[in-house]
C-alpha cells in the first residue's frame, strides 16, 4: 500500500519478528468523548507495552496511512472529533484528499495485514444491526473479517447489535469465533448473551497455534477472539439491555443512520448510564489489549 508510514519502533519489531498489536482509532475519535478518549488511547498502548509487545495505533493523518502514532498524534486524534470515521471504502478518499481519519475495525484490519501485523485489539466489532432486515445496516467489519487475515480480540460484538444475526453472518463468512475461557458469547458491557460460542480456547498459546494453523491450511480471513469483560467491571445485563432499547428507539425517531449510528448510540448510552458505560468500555478494551499482547507474543514465538 502506497502512502503508508510505519513507525520506527513498530517496523523494527516487525523485522525482528517480535510481537506487535494493532489498535484502532475510531474508538478514540468517535467511541469515547474527550478527554476520556485520550486516557483510553494511552491505556491501551500501556497494556500492550506492559506485556512486552509493541502497540501500533493505526489512523490516517494528513492523507498518510500511519501505523504507530506518537503521543502528540494520539492527542490530536483525541481532540479533533471532526476527523473522518474511515472504514475500508474511505481509505482511498482520505489519502488522496490529504485528510485525517480514524480507522474502524475494518480499515484497521486491512492496514494491519498490509503491515504484517497479525493481532489486533479493540472494544467490540461492528456487526448486523437490529432491524437490519429493513435498514440493511451490516457493518463493513464483517466483510473484512471474512477475507483479512488478522485476529481481532474484542469483548464480543457491541450489545447495540443483533447478536444472533451477527453470529450467523460470521458463520456464513467462515470466521472463527473463539470464546476465551468461556462457552458463552460475551455481550460487550456484560459477560452473558445466552448465545453459545462455536469454539472455545483457554490459553493465548492455543489461540496462537490456531492462528498459525489457519495460515498453514491456506485459509484466508480473520477470526474473532471473544474475551468477556472483567467481572468487576461488567454491567448488569437487564439494566444495560433496557438502556440500549431506549437509545435505539431514540435514534430511530431522530432518523440516525449510516456510520453516524454507532457513535450516536454509544453516546446516548453514556448519558443514560451516567458514564458507567464508559468505565465498562474502558475496562473491557484494556482487558482486550492485554490478551492481544499475550497472544501476539505466543504467535511471534511460533513463527
Ligand atoms: N468498539 C468500541 N467503540 C467503537 C467501535 C468499536 O468500543 O467506537 C467502532 C469500531 O471502530 C467499529 C465501528 O469498527 O465502531 C463500527 O462502526 P459501524 O457500526 O458503523 O460499522
Ligand atoms: Mn453501518
């Protein structure tokens, strides 16, 4: 990919075959409000570093695809909520127009794959939205998971989505969904969804072996590592479900659609929970960065 710049620390780690974890930037620019988002961005990088892996936060800055950002650049993304939210279809536009953009799971995966990064941590992937049979709103994240060979560590799909339909879609696309130390699909803010995960693995080493085997078998595509939110940070399922219902209803009334929908729902949920959803979101994202770093290290040791 032209116009891609890999930070020195990341490039060095990659050339030496050391563990690198990709991090996305939409969660910074559009997932959390300022200044909480800056704290999140720093905390995720710190989790990865603490485990001895190198973090690579991915974004587009002034038309350049960037893999690994400086502290000042993280700050810039956190402060400027006017930056584009870029999924894969926005990358050519943002880079030719010299724009800055936060990358979603899909755009981050594509860039990570081009850079040679195999492991990626986020909060929750996008998926099939509730009411998608009418709105057709299915996140680009799912298509990219189908054909981009990066493992995505997340706390399940976001609870604002239709989780059963999201799971069906991932099955159709041949994407492994692996419960980490759980038989139940985690539902982002809470640990339970009453949906079974199709696969379960209990150690980072076992996940790394599966990633490597997928390559050996020439099976292209990504996988979802579903890591439940820590118990201490989880929100009560019936409490958060009620709030999500209301947020969805409000958004429908106001006619919010397209890529504005997910950020609008997250911010409505934040207001309705008095900020509790942000605490939960931060805790789960950190937990994912931590697990991703451990998987990346095991994977680096295998290769
Ligand atoms: N997870 C979070 N916060 C977020 C997102 C995920 O905890 O803001 C973002 C991711 O970047 C994901 C995107 O790719 O939401 C999905 O957007 P959409 O539903 O428009 O496809
Ligand atoms: Mn959408």
